[in-house]
C-alpha cells in the first residue's frame, strides 16, 4: 500500500516545491531555503560591476520596485543588501541570458555571464516582490531561495499590429514594458498593411502623407463599415517618424528587446497602393481600407479579393520602390532580420492581366505561385544587399528560398515543419496556439471572431514537433492582430494571460511545465495586474460550455480547469446562480423560453463572470 502511494506523494511534494513562488516563466531550477528576506528598512544596492548595461538595468529595477514602497540605498547602513555582479568565470549553462539568484536573510545576490542575465534576474526578483506586495500584509517578505535559470529558446516574441489600429510611441513603450517582465526578447512590429502604412520613408513621402490615414469608422471590421464617401477626409491613423522609431529602438534595447520590423508585401499592400497606385496591375486609384469588407472568404482558407491590394511582381518600378523602403528600414533597425510578410497574396488580378501573363511566359514561370516565388527571391536579394536576413510568413516557402532566409510558421504547425526540414531557421507561431486576437472565453461575454484560443490550449504549445531537428527552431511568438483591438488597455486584455503561457513555453524547461501550478501562479499575477490597474482577461475562470444532442434532447456539459473550482447553474430563469445546482454530470436543457445561467465559484466566492445564454443560442452551438 505504501509502495503504491509513494509516486503520488512524490508528485504532491514536487507540486508543493514548485508552488513556493509565483515566478512566470517558471525557473529552470528553484530551491527554497528556510528563512526569508524582509524589506523593512533601507536596503543597500551593492553594484559590483561598472558595465554600463548593468548600470541601466539597476536604475530600471530601482524605478520599478519603488512603486511598492521599498527603499534602496547607496550606503550599507542596515546590514541588508542586494549584490549585483557579472561572473568572472563564465558559466556555460547560463549562456547570455541566464542568471543565478540567491535570497538569504540579509542578502540577495544576482550574478550572470552578461548584462541580459542580470536584467532577467531582476525580472524574477521584481515578481517575487510584487507578489509579496499584493498580499498587503504590512511588510514585503520573500522566501529565501536559490535559483538557477536560463531560457530554452533564443527567440521569445510577441507581434504587435499597429496598422489596423495605430498605437502611439508611449503605448508601444508600455507594451514593451509589460512584455519584458515575462522575459520576452523580440517585438515583431507589423508596420504596414491594408489599413495603414506606419513608418516614415523619406524618399517616398506619399506613404505617410496618404497611406497612414483612413476615414474614421467604428464598430466591427467588415460589411458594416462603409467604404469612404466621395470627398470624405481621411483623419484616422498616424505614423512613426525616423526619430520616433530610433527612440523606440533605444528604449527596447535598454530592456533587452530586439525589434523585427515587418513590411508586408506583395499582398496586404492597399495602403501603399493608395499612395502609389501605379505599382499595381490595374493602376487605378485606391484608398486606405477603413476596415471595410474587401475580400470574400471560403472554406479551407480560400479567398478572393474584391479590390486589388497586391503589388505587381512584373514591374521593375516595384523593386525600385522596395529598394528605397528597405534601404531606410535597414538603416533604422539594427537587428539581424527584416520581415517581408508574404502571406495571403491573392493571384486573381495577376492571372487576369495580359502584361503579367506575357512576363510569365518570357521568364518560363508556369503559374502565379512561381511568379510569387520570383517576387520573394527579388525581395530577398534587396534585403540581403542591405546586410540583413529576410524572414517571412510560411507562404514564402513556395518555389524555394536561400538557406539564409528564415520562416514564421503560422498556418498550423505544418509550415514550420516543412521549413525546418528544408534547413531553414523557423519561428513557430501557429494559429492553433499563438494567435492572441482569437476569442479566449465564451462568446456570450467576449468578442467572437472566426476562431477560439483558450489559455489552456496556449499552455499546451510545444514549439519543437516530433521529427524536427531542434537546431532549426529559433523559438516562437504570439501574434496580436488588431482588427478588434482599438486601444492599449484592450491590447493588454487580449495579450495576457495567454502571453504568460507563451513565456513559459519559450523560456522554461519542457519538463518543468505543470498546468495546475501555472494556474496558481497566474492567479497571483491577476492580483499584480489589478494592483497596477492594468487590464487582463480572467476568462479562464469561467465555465467551458459544450452543448450536444443526445437523441432529441439538448445536453450541456460544463467544465473549468482552474484548481479548486465548483460550477453552479440554473436553467429555470432563476438567479442568483449560486442558489442553483452544483454541476456534477451533463444535464438536459429543457424546452421553453429560458436561459442557461452558470458561474464558477471557489470557497463560496464567484470567479469570473456569470454566463447567461438563451436556449436558442445554445441550440446554434450544436455542431451539425
């Protein structure tokens, strides 16, 4: 009997050890000691290196923890100190971004090989301080421990789309401030699309004079947003000047963030064509799309553009245009990669154009897929000539690439797998796990779009598929497309807590992942976000509703994956729901003019929102 219980006791002990802190992403190794460090008097900040990057990280740490009331001192008067230093003998296990963090009764030490490691050590220490501060116990006390930590992947990214909705310089900086707390190190900046061109190109001034602005529209993108009226002024939008971009790049670099700029071509180019319509096949006047419907989508991802939004790949003037664009982009951004987009390019206008067809025949291009490959090859040569490497969405694989080009696998896992097996470096960002614009809770309380992505599903993401050599997987990222995200607070709401899950997937050892433990730590960070008055989704608390038919009966199954929760419901139009039934097994939804009311509770207190769904809506959810 004892032998049978032993594995369960070991698992329980392991979970207990892991639950002794709230650090996200979970460190590679955490050992708890018996004492604690109390911030009850001024603490000496003992910086034992003159490295300028470390000094900058120290200043940021001081600024951040001062919000909790902690007082840091330049003199050793209290006997308590935080010691910061770079290792004189490099620790190969830590690499460039790893760190050692030790907490004792009177001293906290952070050491690392490089300044980036010190920075991430500070992020973990800050999280421990913030978690203690939100308890509001009158003192900030953190458990003594010894941490050894380092990242699993070198590319840990988030993508921010500023084309569909423009975000100011300060808002971009605020987005960066939040992401670095969870050890992300790449901001993929989606700067151009059909709805706006956001980067100043001095040699092509119309791109921002015209392409950065669209007519004001409200509500959902699509059929309910009318096209511009004759003579209507384009007043909504904005763009970043060269100086503003340099400022953001410096700000990001000070926080160990590399910015990867994206210029999305040949499709998604309506804003560019509004400025320079001669670069299309039809050469007709265009407008910057205000979010109006201009494509028909069909099953299987097929689509048809109603308005031409792609560059003409047979026109030399297009490549002259792109050379000017990428020259200025390369001069501004010091990072290794420039993203050229390459996704969702409709070929219908190319197929219908006689000049394009003549070009294809003269150059032995069998179809428009080979024509797009020709375009990608030309763009890659332009980007390479600027001393940069090209990266693009997985459609750029069609027709082949040089080995230096990297691929972002977004259409599920298959694109990334294909690219890796062809010997390309890959950033895994599949829709199934990493699209942060997808609906994260029940459609009765969230903005429903064409797909769903729960926190649990994101946490299950594994960037290295079976049969793929790990050396080709640079890492992964979450993508925040902003069609339904008009402002920064809602951008935070859609990004977090799913970015918590991605940070743990991309930083922590695979074997350290545990959903229940992650969920407990996430709840602490809910409190931190609340204290900082930062928006965050708590949809993970709410019941997951599955409706199905059993014979002629409409049946309902309820579930919630947060530890220690109970679900209550009513189906007789009575409320409040906590006086209804406790969910045990699937139940029948009776006939009639009624609604399902359901909510999750813990220890008698409600968690998340009450869901109220009419029977008619429940019937629509049954899969045919």
